[in-house]
């Protein structure tokens, strides 16, 4: 039975061609994400079915060509050449056909069934261009060409139909016909390859690769033919491929109305302006921050009312059940006060990620790399290294992972050192709370100043590291700037939902556990449950640290405990303060007054609060970050040194802020 | 001249690429090779440049721009 065979499809395409969006649209939730064996490249697999035919799909990393210079290229190449891949779906961005077709030409040389999925046809139309969908397949060896819109979910069934019916047909592998002399060489190499490796399936491909002097192919299919393989013909081969592509583009692409072209260039004259680029970027970030603060705060009220109702309700409910006092205390003072307090910050987090998602999806993020290239160059890094740092405003964990895009290991490590100083969203609750309590008139400015401070610390640090590593030139910037486009609601909704889900699950797990642990060490001592908090484990531990933290204005045992607890996740600093001072709804006006009064009794004022925020900005972000840095750097020594450094730096900075601040105020 | 001494908004043709082996190969795979036409869209004092090649925009750093030797290209 033919239908029992599950068709294996590989998705191949350039970065930014919408491949992953298309893949997601086809597989929906049926997907599995893992790493390719032995490398840190993500492998995404999913499945779907079409008219009873099961189809498995693999999403390969975005690549520009099938050479073997980067890990991504090697992985993709090995995968498409594997025998079990039946069909290759080559996703191309129709609005930059010329560059996208280069990969297509290489894929065609394999002689495997290829289907061209033409994405972004709407952009083509918008720009007043037209593509001849009849001529194009003719020029590509009669492969199916399917216009799709990943964003609008159009053409998906046609694509699956093509997969189902095309997978057994072989294609013409001779789409690009090289010059006579090259073709002669190719056929004699093919001949000798066939003699030496009779089972070799990809004759033309292998012959071309041998003539290109491709390292991997030379190793695998060595051929003793110095008369033919006298030198690398790579340049000629690339050139002639591009010559043919130019021919194709000339014949299938028409400009109906060229006036619409260059919208992106117009926007870019401002956004990537030699002088205004940086101020515009800072302005955008300030605006994002302003939205996070104001709209987030407005929405927060709703959450607070809900939390208040929950707290009262839970207390009354448990009392009604005749629950013992410690159970009520655990649930109300421990879990709900801790976890619930964190949930009230959800609106801020939501807005922040919404803004980051829009910036990324619109195509602006890539410009940031260009805008910051000069400044980053002065500290010995390429503008590309700035992107993980921007992501760091969202969450340090994905930001550290994003350093993978840097080619040089030394650049990666330096970026990993800098990224934690970008204030992640988990630090936001701390800033929001303490700024509102101690700088009520200037809360937004106080909080923003910490973002700037983090950035300054990172820049100074980068300069110092750059001096140490002088002579070692950084990997240079080489990055595509995609067309600007209207952010897609669906793509952004998925992005924001994933982050919000992370935040919620953190509240449900890490912060939940941390709240219980904090509650435990505050309500229990060596003699069991205590009524006087001074006898508790927490107080003992905190008192022990008081003298150390005193020079930084943080010599309160409660603060010490909150900071230690904050290592599990930064939001925990806030939730543990709530538990420590027994304040049930910390983010409400009443909660804040209660907290600042409580702190005020110990002489903890505005300067102390600022020192605390600085400390929280700089010290080790969280366990998850430590684990990620270890995984990405593959070195415990590096990771531990970094943690110690962060703690020392936070301490020294907090001491300086407090001592200097106390003189001024 | 190299891409560093070019004018914004003008077309050039690549005459030679003088880069390290790996950079050169990456540029070639992206379609930036001898004979390719390049439009300079933007350039900063630091040398970071935006070019248009084969319908796509690329941001390139100073040291790569420095290694791309170009000559004036007449649009006709």
C-alpha cells in the first residue's frame, strides 16, 4: 500500500523568508523541538496529514547556501541529502527572488524532488511587481511552484497537494547549464565518480562540489583526478549560477509600478541615519519603557482588586473549614501573598514583550545592529552583539542563547558577560515597587535610570574587556536588513503568549516554591514553629549578613533574606518582601504604604531604596540564567567566575551609591 | 577605491574582493562577487555601510567594507 508510507519533507530556505511561520501554520501544535545531535542548532519536527496521507515535516535552520562553512549549513545539507527525505520544500521570499534562488539552484542540483513555496507574494504586489508563475517553473526544471502566504494561511492545501503528488518524481538536475568547459569537466568527474562509487545518488551535485573544492565532499568522495580537479572552480560556478538567476529574474519578474518601491528605504533614511539613528533607537526604547510603565500600571488596578478579593476569600474560606492557623498562614501569607503579588505585574510584562515582539516582527531589530555597529565597534564588538543585549530587556535566558548568532567564541563569551546587565522583565517588579514607594513623583524616571545604568555598566565593562583582548579583532557585521512590514497579529500573539506563559509558569513553580520556602524559614526556627519572627531561621541567617550589607544601606535582615531568595528568580525579591513584612497586597496603594512605613521604622529611606535597586540590577539574575550560561559556554569555570564577579560588582556599586547618596541627601 | 570611499545613493561594480578566505566565501555565497553591482544606501562615519545587492539589503561592518574593491558603475 502506497498510503502507508509517511512522506518525509524538509523545509529549507533563507533566513527571514517566513519559513518557520509557514511550518507553524502547517503543523500547528504538533511539533517537537530538540537540538540536532552534537550541535546547538535547533531541530523542529512536526506532522500533518493531507487526504489520508501522513506527512512528517522537518524545519531546517535558515541558510543562504549549501556550502559547509557554518554549522547550520552543514546540518541542513546532511539532512536534505539523507535518503529518507522524500521531498524538499524550498521556501522563498518572492520579494527578494534573486538572492533566494541561489539556494534553490543548489537544491535542484541534488536531483531530488523540490517544491518551491513562494512566500510573501503580498509584498510583491504591494511593491507593484508581478511574477510570471508559468514561466518560472519552466525555467526551474518544471518543479511545482506554489504561491503561499504563511501569515494569511493561504495556499497551504495546494502545497500539501504538491507534496503528496510530487514526492516520487525526480527532477531535472541540469537546470543551471554551465559553460562548455565546465560542463565537460562535470561530466568527466561524474563518470569517474560513478566508476568509483556506483551507489552514489547525487552524481551531478557531488561533481560540482568536488570542482568547488568543497572540504566535506573532498573528504567523503575523494577522487584521484588531478587532470580535471586541478584547482577550485568555485568562483566560476557561483558566478554562472548567479548569471542564470539573473536571466530567470529578468524573464519572470515585472515592475508594473516602480514608484511604490523603496518604502523601506525611505523609512531607513531616518531609522538608520548616521546621526539620528542612535537617538531614535534610544527614543523608541524610552517609549517602550514608558508604555510598560503607564499602561501597565493602569491595568494593574484590576489585578489588585482581584488579588484582594482572593486573599480575603481564601482566609475566610479556610477559617470556615476549621483549618489550623499554620495552614491559613501558609496559604494566605505564604503562597497567595507571594505568587499573587507577582501576578499583579503581569500587565507590565505583557506590554514589554508586546513592544519587543512588534519591534522584532516589523524588521527594526536588524537595523539596531547597524545603528549600534559603530559604538559597539569602539568596544571591540560587532553591532550584531547588541541584539542579544536588547533581548536581555525581556529575559536574560533567551538573550544568552541568542549569542549563538555570533561566529567567534570570544565574542560570544564577552556578550554573555554583558547581557545580564540589561534589566530583564523580572527586575521590573522590583523597580516598579521601590520607585513607586520611595520616588512617587518621579517613579518612571527612577526606574528608567536603572535601565540606563545597566547599559552604562555594560558599555564600560565591554571597553575594559576590549582593552584586555586587544589585537583580537571581532567578527565583523554582515547581516541582512529585511523589508519593513506590518507586524502580523498572529505571529506577535504567539510570541507574547509564549513569554506570558513562561512568566505564569514561573509564578506557578519557582516563585511558588520560593514563597513556601521563605514562609517556612520565617515561621520556623530550631525549636519548631515560632511566634516571634526574630527566632526564625530566616532572621538568624539575615542577621548574620546584616553587617556585610550595612555599608550598602541594606543592613536589614529582611532585605538580606529577600536578596538571597531573589537568586531563584528576581521577582522573588518582591514576593519575599511581601511575605517578610506580612503585607498581603504589596502592589496596591495600601500595601506600599504599609511597606514603606515598615521600612521607614528601620531608617530605610530613598537612598537605601536606590542602593537596593542598583544591587538588584547588577547581581546574578537567577538560577535559570546561570544554568543557561553554563550550557552555552560549556564551562563551569567561566560561569562561576561570572557569578562571583556579578555579586562583587553589585555589592561595590551599592556601597558607592549609598555612601555618596547619603552625603548628598 | 573600496566601499569605504563611496557615495550614498550611487551604483558601483565590484572589481575585486580582498578579504580573509572565510569572509570572501560567505560574501560569494551571498552573491557579492567580482562583477556584482552594488548600490550604497547608507554609510556611517564609523564605516558601517548598508548596501543593496541582488534585491536585498545588507548591513556590513567597516572591516568588510574595506576589503571590497569597487569602481564606478554607469547605470546605463
